[in-house]
């Protein structure tokens, strides 16, 4: 029986197998934190652009912008790990910030408030930046592990 062998591929296969056997919970957490930081900043910019402040003749107090944060811990659905980022808590009048963001995004038909669709713009502008930040964390990890 013939034996087929190629130098280099065996080493790569061994590296990939070793990488798969490492505990990556810390890596996943670090990657998600790096991406969440970028997305959080983009959410804050998006809300600030969509809501006029009181100084500009609007109703914005800044409570919703200040409340944007990633959730604590990592949400797991099957093999997917994620962090949720949205306005949390309530404003000074007791109105949930997530509810205000929902109305700002989708609008209100009875109050003549058109939708801004700011979340779509936020997600689009944050995607490449967040992926890049997460890739940097992963590449640093690979360099540290000698890959």
C-alpha cells in the first residue's frame, strides 16, 4: 500500500488540532469585549445623531446615550457566543431607554413621529470596525501561542 506524505501540511494539521484543544473561553470573551466596545461607541453616535438635544431645540437629555452598554456575561445559543448591546435601564422620568430607542428606530404613526432607522445605520457602520477589532485580538492570541 502506498503512503502519501507532504511536509508542512502535517505540521499545520497538528497546529490546528492543538488550537482546537485549547480552552478558548477567555479568547472568546476578549474578542467579544473588543467588538462590543466598537459597537457601543457607534450606538452612542447613532443616537446622538438621531435625537436633537435640548440645546438644538429638541427633547434629548442624553439619558439614552449614557445608558448604552453591552450586557454582562456572554449569551450562548448553540455554538454561537454573543454580547447584546442596547440602551439599558430607565431615564430620569422612569421610561425604559430600550423602549425609547425602539420608538426612535420604528417611529409612531399616531404621534406623527417618522422612523429614523438609526439602528440599521449603526450596525452597518460598526460591522467592519468590530470585526477588525476582534480579528486583532485573535491574531494577537495566535502570535502568543506560537501559531
